[in-house]
C-alpha cells in the first residue's frame, strides 16, 4: 500500500507501476494518477499506465488495461498502439484489428509504431488472415510508411510465413531504402521458410553485416531441408568471423549433430553453453538430451536431464525417446509414470515416444494399455501416428493377424494411411514368414493404386524368400513399370571432428577411389581367411 503525505510526481508513479506485483498495487497507482493528473487535463500519464499494464505478462493486468482503455474519453495514437500490441501479445489478433479500426474512426492517424504489431496480428488470425494482411499493407502505403524498416520487416514475415508469396515479400524488401540487419535477416529467413534455400543463401551472402540472428536464420533454412552438414559448416564459419552464437544457433547445431551422429561437435557446444551459462535454457537443454541420446550417449543425456531444475514436457519427451531408442524401455515407462506423479501433462509426442519404447521391448500389453488410456485418463485423443505405433507394436511382436485386425476394425482399413502403417505390417510378415497376411496387404495396396517403392521392395523380398516366384516377379514388374525412385543407402561417420557422409553408388567424394581400393583389399583379406 502506498502511504504518503506529499503528492507523488507523475514520473515517479509511472516508475512505481512497473514494479507492481499485484492488481491491488496497480489500482492504487491508478488512483493516485487520477488524483494528481486528471485525464481531461493531461491524458499522457494514464496512457503510460495503460502501456505498463497492457505489456505485462500478468493476464489480470492486461484485463485492467482494457477496462481503463474502454472508459477513457481522451485517447491518443500511443494508447491505441499500446492496446494493439497488448492484444497481439495476449493472442487476441481480431481485437487488435478492431482496435486499429476504432482508432481510425476516432479520427487518429496511424504512425510507424502502429503497423508492426498490427501486421503481426494478421499473421496469427484464424480467418481471413491473407486478405486482412494485404489490406493493412495497402494502409502502410497509403499512410507513407513503406520506407520504414520495421514495418517492411513485419510485412516480409507476413508474406513469407502466412501467404508464401515471396514475390511480394521481395518487392517490399527491394523498395525499402533503409535496409538494416533485421530487414536483411527477415528476407533470408523468408526464403528459408518456403524452402528456397538457394535464394536464402544469396541474400545471406549479400548482407552488409550479420548478427547471431542472421546466422541462426540461415542455419534454420538448411535444417528444414535436412542439410545438417551445411548447418555444422556454417557454425564453423560463424565462429571464424567472431560472431558470438546465441541459444537459437546452438540448438540448430545440436540438432544437426544429433542427426549426423557428430558427438564431438555436440560436446564442444555443450562445453560452450556451460562456459557461457546458457545450459539452463530449457530448449537448449532439451536439444542436448536429444543429441546425446541419438549419438548413443544415454548416460550423458540422463546427466543433463537430471540437472534441469524445472523439467517441462518437452525435455521429458526427449528423454523418454532417448531411453527408448537406446533399449531402456523400462526406464522410459518409469519416467512417464514420474511425469504423471509430478503433474506434467503428457502430449501427443509423449505417447508416440512411450508406445514406441514398448514396441522396441515387445511390451505389447503395456503399449496397448497406454493407447487405450490416452483419451480416457490423460485427455489426449489418439491421432494417426498413435494408430501407426500400435500397428508397429503388434507387428514387431509377431502378432501380424492382430495388427491386420486392428487396421480393419480401428482404422477403417489401409485406405488413407501412409507407408509407415503398411510398411510396418509388410516388414513383420516378411520377418515372421506370414506370407498369407502379407499377400492380402499387398493385394489391397495394388487395388488402391499405391506406388510406394518401400512397400514394393518389402513385398518382393517377402515373396522371394517364401518361394512365391510368380508374385515376386509381379512386384518387381510393378517397380520397373512405375519407375519408382529408390532412396540410396546413406552412412555418416565423424573423424577428427569432421563429419563425412556417403551415399550408395556415389563416387563424388574426393577420396572415393582410395576408399574403393581399401574396401577391395579388405574383401580380399576376408576371402583369403575363409580359405
């Protein structure tokens, strides 16, 4: 409670409002402002109070700001801009757009601070997002703010992330004379989001200056296309030019290391994060758990996990998945149960991870129990990936008839499901020699007109191994007739901190001939020992 015998200055009251912890304290500041500076005499102090309340992370403060705003008789552009930002921050984009229209009806003109949050509102609108954003763009041009770099940045983000219209985004970029590093980064990021990594790299290379966010955007573009080698390469160049990486960069690099199996690089990133006190970041910690797990260092992953004070569902999911892929299904289930005890609500990803853990350990009953409890106990409705997990759970345990029955009764048949479902079933039919079920599945796929190379190869191998030569030839002819592309085999190895990737049949590696010669020598040695 504010107790004073002398009137407090307006600036001091506004400063105090930023330190308010409760709604009662904020209301007291409001009362003092009304007494010392009535809005009809000077509306600025109340506008500043509205700004403090609207930008607070406390939802009740924003509600209080709305209440003040709705009862104001004297409003200015600053107050309207504040409310637009507040609505966007509170994920109420439609209210933000309406607030802007009210401002125009009130006779006030928008300024350069109006449009960035307003355009942001357009990016998160559920309905009519594109047309609303284009109308706002028209207002930007009409009111003369097309040269403002902050407005242009927001427009580029809108056109790239919502509309996918990089022609208009590029036009906005080219027409802006004041191109700062933020604008350049937005343009590169925009190309990256639509998968045009070539143009993204062109913009990145042309940038007069780059910051950590610029490097992060470029790495993200390569990550989206699974070009993880280039992510690691870019990281090395970033360090060479002396740019200090932020958490986002480190997460991208750790993700790349996880996919490449580049544990040496991952260890360096972990060490760097520790030295710079960044390892407490929950997203970075989750990436570390994922990296160590995928590289086979599950104990290191557990050490990182145990060191996290406030564990969220994402890091728990990463640890459950890590334990599962490293053959520790019991620990995965134990961690899942511990999540429930600690009040952490499982997500869609959690159940994919924990049912997959049961699959690897052939714990069929436990996996089925989790599947059927998803909705009834945990309130998570099963999605297609969970049904696919159950098919895989049954199939890998040799219960191919049960898997087929599950598909027919619970999933409405194979139609509408992807290669993960029928691939799991066909693979199990081949492994367990159940050609009858495999044949039924194959015939249904042919009737559906499915042209999946993996399914065809599995069927061919299944028929061939069972001695069903005529059916095997039919599967082979279908592969040839449809000219199905087969994904080449790929292997990755890390040597002295450098990651090398090899594709089957690819002789582009500079040491390809030496590698082939060495393999020939090894084969000859093996054959010699056999004699």
